[in-house]
C-alpha cells in the first residue's frame, strides 16, 4: 500500500491500470516542477496580479450584531471569476503547461470550476473541454455561456441525474481514453492520489491568508465554518487550523432534509465505499449502488466527499452538519440584506449554520466563515425557488 495515498482509512488509487501512468506522471511532476521556485514564483505572481489575492477578511458588523458574536468572512467571492476555484484551476493548468500538455479537461457542477479552468486555459493558451450535466447547464446558464465565451468546448452529459457525478464520470472516461495527451484538472479535493493532496495544497492559501489576517488584528478564530461538497474550499481554509484548538465545522447539503432521500449529506448519512478513484464515505444503498442526490446547490450535489474530510470526520477533528435548501436560501437573503453581499448558494450553506451555532454558545466567540463564491450565477435558481418552481 502507498501510505502517501491515504488519509487514515481513506484515499487510494482505485483506477484502471491504464490510468496509473498518468497518476505517476502527475505525482512526479507535482513533486518536482510543482515544488520548484520557478513554478511557485510564477503561480504567486498570477495569484496576486491576475486573481487578485490576497482576498479580504471582512468583519461583518451587522451580521455580528444580529448573532451576538464576532463574524468574519473570508471573501473568496472577490477572486477573479468569482470563487475559490480559480486558485486550484490556475495552478493545475500552469503545471499542465510546464509538463508540455496541450489540452486540459475538467468536470463542473455549479460551473465555477469550469469557468476557472476555461479562464486558465485561455490565459495559458491551452485547449479546454469541460464536462457538465444537462441539468446543471440549465440551472447555471450564465456560467455555461461564460465557459463558451472563454473558448472552452462545453460537453453536455445526459446520463443519470445529469449533474456533477455523471459529469465527473464522463471526464474520467475521456481522460483514460486519451491519457498521454491531456491533463485532467480535478476541481475538488477528491479522486485518486495525488489529486486530494494537490488540490488541498493549492487551496490552502485560503487558510494561510485568513490566519495571518486574524493575527494582524490580534484575533484568534474560535470557529471556522465552510460548506462541503467534494470539499476543496473547506479543506483549503481548515488545513491551516488543523494543528490548533480551533473548532472546525463542515456544512453539507441537507436538501429537503436528511430524513428524506432528497439530500447530498454524505458524512451525515453515508458509509465507506469507492467512487471516482478513491475510497471515501459515499451515499449508497444496501447493495453498494450510488444513491441519487439532491440539493438546490449545483456545486454540493455530489454523493461522495474528499478522503481527507472522511478521515477528519472519522477522527472527530471536524464536525460535519447538514443545512436544508430552505435554511440556505434564508441565509443568502439575510446576508444580502444585512451586509450587501450576495453569497453563492454553496457558501450560503455555511452561513446558514450560524443560525444553529450562535444560540448555543455561552461565550462571545470569533467565528470565521469561508464565503467560497459569489451568488451572481445563482440568481435564476433563487428566482425560481421564490416562484415555487424548484420543486415543481
């Protein structure tokens, strides 16, 4: 067993033998090119001058007054392209360029990873295919158009639920079919080793910045909250706090409720299994078949989770909770009206957990919430939700 490929009981490389060449090539490239001063300096320059990092740490004063605790927002929504996804997509695309690859592919649900990958491809003069489910293309029409405008070839997937799981499966199949020539830019901390490690490392800039920004104000976070689908924004902000006593909370998509079949709360309701090249916690039936999932969020409706999150859940280091669609929309509305910030539906799951956490606290606390993306992409979904169209 390659122990580097595992987080406790989770991780691995559950892929066809034909894919091992590409995984070994990628691991070697990441450990050499990816750790070189030249690569790191070029990436740092792009993150500063192209993406717009560091992102602000914002003291949400009206939200703080509302909840009676000091609420700070890590503003990943202010990145170029509007979400944290650009941190990882740009880094992987740059690595692909350094490896001599001419084409990159990606999967996407909410479309932000697809937009980020298409953006990086345009910047670095790479061909780009993005796989996206039909349902997600319809509910993320703006992001679908943005990808095409950036020059990406958007490939619509009509299998199964026509959402993120099916898009990921299609992207993996395309990658295996042309494995020597293309680079697969995975958007979350999921998949076979070394992707979970690599994505975490590229996203860890979120937590490094946030911790330093708190320290500049002589503050220490008592709680850090982030939404979790596959888990890239969450592991990105959690990673820097794992070694201290900060309480970490990952918020999953509770959909219509975890007592119903209509949710994507993997760590709340799942069990160990294999999906997309990794051993992790998976939503599955008693026969091991992957369950259908539901969320108002196109970015959180995934029936698995990154293996490091599965390990952190099993060890009890991170607490994982579920937030329903209704609770999410209420939080999105509240933050919009109190702070003039329209968060993404994904991020609104994390913000919604304040409603449950704050009343339970006996001492005034500093709470850091990762606002992983902005809500522009979600306006049609929210309008349809308010018109009662989401559930027919």
